[in-house]
């Protein structure tokens, strides 16, 4: 870590939210910052305006040699480790780090970091809601849409940074050390970025605790075999959680004499019956996992039990994650654009009891759809295939349900409207990245909602 950034030359690769925020932070500390993005300037107008307003030099459309005139390179999450610009930086012995790492250098507050293949956004947001109800100073940032670099200068020793962190951000950390970390689950995702290797992907996720010490806490999913294996290398305190079995420590579900289940937290001599599962506002087994993980993180941070329970009763979830949009002619429309992998779609289908018209597809990430075959056959009356992977979706699922290939979100919504009848659910849960038709999953979800509300 550099102690003084005055006149230090730093290149930032990627000019979207995290890249611009990192550049502005470093410029404010006296660094000479240069931002480079392969995207044409016409598609980065908002970013260009912010960079010009801050007096930050930039280039768009290509990475020229100027990008290597630096002693430090910061890469955005969307830049893969095997990108030519990153490989060349390593060849020239230029230190390469993520925006997450760089922002953490200036963090005076405690850090709670949440990772996992699914549930990160909901869990981090729920922890933020708990802190809000507790009246504790905090910021929710990271992979959730607000860059850590954007908020870190506003935080002091009495604050807590609640961060959603992705494997891409963790790939390029060095000293990043959360006081409390959480690994929710590890299932196949981003296989295109990890050479179709679950081992490489798991190693990336495990980096969240690589700098934690005996003073720190790692919360982990005891029901996930991959997670259980990788946390064996942790040097910090372990707090497991489970919905399948009662544990000797951590958090689990207890079945009472009347059949109701409650969340128990057990730590040393402290045994807390936190809340009945039926009283949690957000529904589905995936949200029980998210709620337990968030509760443990808040408990480890010293938040009072009644505050945690109040938050679980009132927290209504996050946008683009099983978000109810409207009901029209007896058909419910649900936006689950955040479901960018197969496991997320599996949870979404199993959280819905009605017949489903499923909008599936986008930019494929090396998906293995076999986990969805049974629930699709049982619960999905038709699939509307969308995006670049529409042909693959058709090939994979045609023996299990009716398939309609469409070539725009407008056409997909219209087709779903025609197929569905009263009592059905039209579900956007794509299992794929959004970058074929959209800027990001938020944009995809927003377009879906706008079109549904125009029906």
C-alpha cells in the first residue's frame, strides 16, 4: 500500500461506476490519474462528463500505451484477469489491484463483506436495514451499485462499511481485510471467466478471508459442501449457519412442538431464539438463508437481538430480485433480473407455486442447465427464450416444455402476455448476464418493468 499518492501515476481500467469513483478518489488525494476504457465515448457519456468535470485525463475505444505509464493499475470488476491490458501490465511489473482493494486503503471504519454466488445483494441490503433500524452509522456499497470508493471518504471510526463483494473484485485484492466476512454459497457461475473450473472460482471466493486474523469473524454456510471445505483454511473465528441441522454453535433452525420453525443463534453461553421463520417478510428458503446470514453478521457486530428481529419482519427485499411488478387479468408479473445464474433461477422457480411463463436467456456464462430440467418440467408451462443464448435455451429445454424464441424484450413480453392465463406468473429470471441487449441487469429489469406496465 502506498502511503503518499501525491504525483503518483495511476491508471484505472474501466470507466463505469467503480472506475470513475476510484479515479475521482485518487485524484482528490493528489494522484495523476488516467482512465482507459475499450468502449466508445458515445456509450460512456455520463462517465465522460464526470471525468471531465474532475479534470481527469481519459481515453475511450482502445487501450493505448499511455495506460502503462503508471506505477499502479486499478481494474474494474468487468475487466477479466486474462485481458491483454492486465497481462501486459503484469509483464511490465506494474502492480494491479481492484477498486475494492484501493478503496479499502482509505477505510477508517469497520468492514462487513458479503460474497457468494447468490443472495449477496439481499443479504448486504438486509444488514444495512438492520444497522439503519439500530441507528448505527453505515454505508452499503460495493458490487451492489454504489462503489466503495464513492463512500469511503465519508466514513469514520464509528461507521461500518457493509460491502457486497464479487469474485471479480476479490481476484485482485492484496491487503483487503474485513472485520466480519460472510460466504453465502458457491455454485457454478461466471464459468466463462474461470476456465470452466469450479476450483478456480472457489479459490477466488475464499480470498475474502485470506487476510482475516483471530480477531475477525467468518460467517459461512454449513449446508454448502464447497464452502465447508474452503473455510478450513481460515485463521479467524468461524460462525456457521444451517437450515438443515441444529449446530453446536452459530445459527440454525429449531422446530418447535407446534411445528413452527425459529432462527436460533448460539454463541458461547448465549442462546437466542431470534424470530419465527413465518414472521420473516421475504419468503422462500433462499431468503431464510439470507436472513440467517444477515442476522449472524449483525449479531457479531453487536446489534441487539430485538433490532435484528424487527428488521427481518419489515425488510421487503431488493429491486430486481423476485420483485412483484403488477397483476394484469389475473396474471402476476415478477422481475428477477438479478438471477444471472442457474442456481438463482432454481430458487425463483421453487419459490413460486403457480404455473410459470419463464423469460430465460441472455449472454451465457458457460451455464449447465441440467439442475433446472426437473423444476421446469413440473412448474414451467412455457419458456420465452431471449438474448444471445436463445438457441441454446431452446436446445436444452425443448423436451421439457414449450419454447418460444424472441428477438427483443418487447417481443418477449408480448409473447408472454399472449401465452399466459389467469392464475399464471410471468417470471423474468434469465440465468444469464445482460450485456447482449442491456447495459446491466438493472437496465434489463427496468426495461422489463416499463414494458409490463405499458400492457
